[in-house]
C-alpha cells in the first residue's frame, strides 16, 4: 500500500467515525470526498459549524 493511500484511508476512517457518532451509518462505497461533504452538511444542520 502506498503512503498516499494509507493517509487517505486513515482520514476516511476518521470521517466515518465522526459520521457514525452523529447517527449516519450509510458510509459504504463512498469516497473520502463524499463522506467529508456529508459530514459538513450534518454538522451544519445540527448547528455545529460556526
């Protein structure tokens, strides 16, 4: 596994954990970019973003 793939997987797992903590569990087969976008939307809807 290349270093870039490892780093992206690590970041993806962090975002997935944050999504799961907020009750969103439909994270299969989605890219890091898509997951990150969903996390921002959920945070915005819950008033967690400044």
